[in-house]
C-alpha cells in the first residue's frame, strides 16, 4: 500500500489549497480514505473521511464547512479542498487508508482508524 500526498505549500490566511492523495498497490475502491493533520507540538487529528462503499463523507464538527473531501476512483486519488485557511491550519497533512467493510459509512471508517499512512505534505498558512 502506498499513499503519496501532494499540494501543500505556503498560503496566506484566507486562501485556499487543494491537497491530493495518490494511492497505489491496493484495490483502491475497497478502501476508505481519510485526511488527518498534525500541527507542531500537537497530536494528530482527523480532518475528513470518505467511504468506499456508499460515497458518504464525514467531518469532525470542528472541521465542517472549511474542508471538502472527494475521491476519483478512476485516478485512485483522493482530494482535500481547503478554504478560508487560518494560521491555526498550519500542519503536516496526511492521508490514510482503511479497508472498508461492506455497508460501512465514512463515519464508521473514521472512528475505526486508518491502517496505512502516507508521509504527509506540509501546509503553512501565513498571517
């Protein structure tokens, strides 16, 4: 299983970025994909998750409205659209994968946790 994040960089507060997670080495449409982030000195936290079964998405309450996750099964890629970025959004963003059980929603996959991880992409938001 290989996951490769890209699209990070430096952006001013209020700006937008779209991250990509390119997957290979496994049957992509069998896996739920999640985005997580880890800011300096803080624990990793979940940002969003998308199911492989019903196309559902899940966002923790604190992430709703600012982030949008989507997937392109043909390109085996998951995207994270980030809008209205704030300085506090500065972090390394990781994508993770978990084999989704039949009928699992994105929330169920998110709560179960990811099995595989990429190396991350750094997002820096300047004031």
